[in-house]
């Protein structure tokens, strides 16, 4: 009988072990100095099988056999969707991101100025549908971009979405400021829980954030945008590319 030691079991044997689990049907043995396979069948009958040596990809470049190709394809098929998935965020944030991207892409090719108003109203409707009652949100993953002190010792803060941080594409900012009394209402005062949390944070840190938007005249979240050009169409596109949303933060938890 050949030796039962198995110092290097070739891949075909491993696959046989996976798919054929009954030892009464198949047992494999490989001598250390041989490439002969012994198959033990029911009734004690044995047969020999000559197989090619076990070689690595570095030695051959090809020829590792169909089982390897199929196995790699199976792993890729299973791992692909998982690898492509972004970090888990609440459905409201995912829908808000999708609306931002969708309408930015629509406006990027628009040339008629009247159409920008229609797109902005449609985007506002999509925002409202993605948010909770009162334009509230919770559990959003954001990244702290800046902290500015207020004259009374409080904080104005700016957050960005790490998934929409490319300066060449849509890049929203969420900050606790805005026109008129909004800035006074949303500033984070000293000697509060939020103030203590922010005191220990630095730009670049991520946090799980909750709060609410302020409604604009279309019913969607109120925002402002920088007018970086006097060309009308480009100024309208800035509203889709770099909106500053006014937010009242109610919870900030550093990650």
C-alpha cells in the first residue's frame, strides 16, 4: 500500500473532499515523491490515476484548471456586491444623496434658465420625501469640516457628507447657520451637551448626526449657495452643486 502521509494535497483533491464527503465512496492518497492518485472504491477495489504535478501560477501562468477558475469566479460573484457597498447609512440619508446627485446631473447639461426653477422644485419634493416629519433626520454619517466660535462663546459648525466630498461634483454642506433669525436660533450655545461634544472634535472627524432642516418657500430644505460667477446659468448650477443647508443640530456623536 502507498504511504498515507499527505504533505501537499493538490487542489483537485481538495475539491473532491468538498463535494464528496463520504469516505466509503472516495479516499485520496498522494505519496510525497509521486503524482499517482489511489482511489479506494466500495468492495476494496483500488485504481490508480496519473495526474499532472501541482504547479503554481508563478510556474505556469496558466493551466491551473477549470476548478480554480470556477472557484475564483464564485468568490468574485459573492464578494462583488459586498465590496461595492458603501458604509451603512439610514435610508433617509441614502435617498437624500440620490436626490442631490440626480438633480445635479440633470442641471449640468441644462441651458434654459427657466428649467432650473423646475428642477429645483422637483429636487425639493424629492428631499421632502426622503426626510421625516418636520424635515427631521437622524443617524446621518457626516464629517466635521469646520468650527467657528460665536461672539457669545458658542459654536457654528460645518459638516460635509464623506460620500459627496469631491469638489468637482455635487458637494453639500450642512451648517447651523442661515439668514435672519435662523443663525441666532441654531447656534450651539456654551455649557450645553453639544458644545461639550464639539469641544473635543477636530475637522476631519466623522460623527453620527441628528437634526432638522428649515423649510424654504418650496417646502424643501432651506439652503444658500455661493454666487461665484455673474453668469446666470452658472449661478443657478451652483445651487445644485454646492448648496449650504441650514440645519439645527440636536445630536452629534463622534465615531
